[in-house]
C-alpha cells in the first residue's frame, strides 16, 4: 500500500531516524581502553588518576629501568602497549585521553 507523503514529512522522518540511530549506535572504543578494562576488571574511567612529575633529564633513567625490568623476564610477562608519538608530542598524550570513550 502506497500512501502520499509530503517530501517535507519524509525528510523530517529520515532526519529523525538518522538522529536516533546516531544516539543509539555503539561507541567505538580505543584498543588501550579495552586492554585496561580487561586488565583491571572494571571501567578505567572509574579508577583514580595518579601522576608523578618526571624531569626531562630523568627520562633516560626511566627507560633504563624499563629495559632492565624487561631484560629480567623472557619473554616479557605482558605485552607493552602504548601510543606511538614523537618526542615532541609524547608529553601531551596522557593515559586517560588514550582510554577515553570516543565521541563524534
């Protein structure tokens, strides 16, 4: 059965359908967020964020410590995961932003 629908009504219905679909579509999640949820057993957004300032001159010492820790385990106990960034941008990426829910 075909009914006469005005173009404006059809356009409004399609727009409404599109908006509802966008509101109820599943949100894509970053791989980091998924790994954190699996590791901690809860939503990473529920966890407190703790940070410790690290002077630029001390970063090589941190890398040496990580390398020594990894050298003591063969193979490593767990895979290392993190964002790839240049030295210029690495200071601006924080774990909460990597684990955030994607928004449109």
